[in-house]
C-alpha cells in the first residue's frame, strides 16, 4: 500500500494522511489504543508492543497528550521531533509507509 504524503504541507495535514493509512492497515487496533490512551493503561506486553510500533513507524503518537498508568506524560505527535527515527513522529510513520510499497 503505497501512499503519497509529500503533497500535504502542514504537520497536521501530514499527520491526518499517515493516520488514515495506519487505520487502513493491520495496525489499526493498536493505533486506536494509542489514540485513546488504553495502550498505556493495560498489561505491560501491550504497552511494549505499542512502543515497538511507534519506534518502527507503524503507528504515530496521538493528536493530544495523555498520561500512562504511572502518571507519566505521553506526548502528542506535535511534541516530538519530526524526523525519521524519532518514535511516534509523523516523518517516521511516513518512512515506514513508504517502505511498505
């Protein structure tokens, strides 16, 4: 599934494009739990799977920051460096989606 993300210019537009692609992928369930914060409130294996997906670029951070079980802030995609290799960033997810072609 090859999608073109470069057409959108703003970070928010790029986020919306990549988020839509993730929701159409096998990672949609995990992305939903990241978006609503439940990934950080359940058993450790689920949180670790969410973190691995963010690191790989298969998922992105949510649009609004939240808290995990211990009260640690989970940032939104706007609070992390937008670069390939930056877990949860839009650029990292764009690179992952581009590799999916």
